[in-house]
């Protein structure tokens, strides 16, 4: 911990959400099993995340009403809303950085009554029953990524950068963060690399950390009352 003001970055799928939303969409709306082959190639390192996602999304057949209905089943980690309330009360900057797509995340957040949180993700158009992805946050210096999440952290060198994530796409930003809360694949990868992180199974530990370290004197007084 330092005297620098904090900024918090959250992955979305299986971090804020309780499931991998993008995987569920691909499994539900893919017209064939080619997405499985692409997933295997990506897991083996034969193709980039961008190539994998581009191929998988272009294999979908869906309409916007069908997608909206599918997203109604997505649940969020119970601690996420209290975390948002705390961050807003304490005026702590926060962002979502995701390999998912902005239109999907915006719909899920709206369904849960959440607005006014910066979201950085890939882009998606639905046309003629198909899905056309684009990747505005790709980075030639890290061609294996679809969305180079590291860029968003590097834009805040003056702040104490806290990262919360779970997957392979979170390793790159985690390596430049000042503090990492990690679960699942991210936790295993960072542990294997000997990179320090705080293990979590859900967001309750993140909420406890924020309340312990960043609550204002006024908020602490209200909590004791």
C-alpha cells in the first residue's frame, strides 16, 4: 500500500458474473461444433484469442431479442453491488475491462439496474441473423490478445492499480497491477510464475479489503454507530 489514490479494474466473465457469459452464448447459439475446435487451438496456443473469438462469434446465428432473453439468466456476484456503492461513496475510480462485448455487458448491467460504470470491451454488431465482432483495444505489441487490458492500467501510472480477475486474458494486466485479486485460471497462472496475488473465490474478499483500507472517517463512524 502507498499514498497513491486507488483505481480498481474488474474482469467481467466469471468475476463480476457468476458464469462465463460469453462461453454460454457461444454454446447456445453456435450453428456447428467448429467453436470447439477453435477453443482447442486457442488452449494449445496455436491461435490468438482474437482469432478464436472472431471465428467463434461469426459462427453464431441469433437475433437481439433471443440474446436479450438468454442474458436474463446471468447472475452477478452478490458482493459486486456493495462494492460499487462503496467505490462511488468514496469516489474511487473503477472500470470493467473484458474480453466480452460492450453491447452484451451493457444489457446485463442494465438488467441488474447498474449504470454509469466505465466499460472497456470488444465490439459486436448483429446483422442478418449473424454476429460481427471487432476489437478496438487490440495491441500490436501483444498480438495474442483480443483486448489488451494492460493498456487501461498503464494509463494510470500515478495510481495504486488494483486488478480483479479469473482467466488467461487477465494475466497480462495483472503483471502491471500493484495488487491482484485472482481466482481460477489467473490464480494458477500467477502462482506458477511466482507472481504475488491475493487468492479469492468470490468478490467478498475484495469488498472487505476496500472497506478496511479505503473507508473514509465519516463512513467508519457510520459503521460504528
